């Protein structure tokens, strides 16, 4: 397997990972909109859609690890080398392409992390508000403590 072939396979996997991360970001934004709307009916569905894309991301991570190790060996690096290390060791034009993947993946994961934390906080607040409302209803109808 030539250097270009190994780097090409890695780049293909990285493009797919980027697409999946963009889909994940989209699904998180959908979830955010559902949470902001207060339409709790759709929260479970939005969350399941996020989880489905996360499963796909986890699946492609294994493929990326295999392709990264193959590409690393081809450019004289040990298995487990980082994407930045691969970019530094790869010949042109692969070095620039791998740097671009690194920048894009770093940006996407940063956005995903921030939105996931925000959504988690909104979900927690929603659950607390629902619990408070239910307790208020139980108090009103005199059912609290009967459970």
C-alpha cells in the first residue's frame, strides 16, 4: 500500500466523520429548539435522534483509528500518532488536507460540546419544572403523600 493510498483512506474516513459530526450538531440544534419551545412531547424523539447519530460517530471512530495507524506507519510514525503529528509527517498535499481536517474536527467538537452541555442543562431544568408542577398538582388535589 503506497503512502497516497493510506492517506487517501484516512482522509475518506475523516470526511465521513466530519459529515457525521455536522449531523450531530444539527440534531443537537433541533433538540435545543424543541427544548426552548417547551414542547416536551418531542424531547424524547429529539434525544433519540441525537443518540442515533452518536452511535454512528462511535462506529466511525474505530475505522478512523485503524486508518490512522496504517497511515502513521506509512509516513514513519508509530501507531497511535495524533492527527496533527500525521499532518506534520505527511507529504504535500496531504499535510495541508490533514491540517484542514484537524481544524474542522476541533471546531465541530467544540461546538458540539458547548451545545450538548447547554441542552443537558435545559433538560435538567425542564425535569425540575415538571416535577415541581406535578407536586403542585398533587398538593392541589390532596394526593401528595398517598403514593
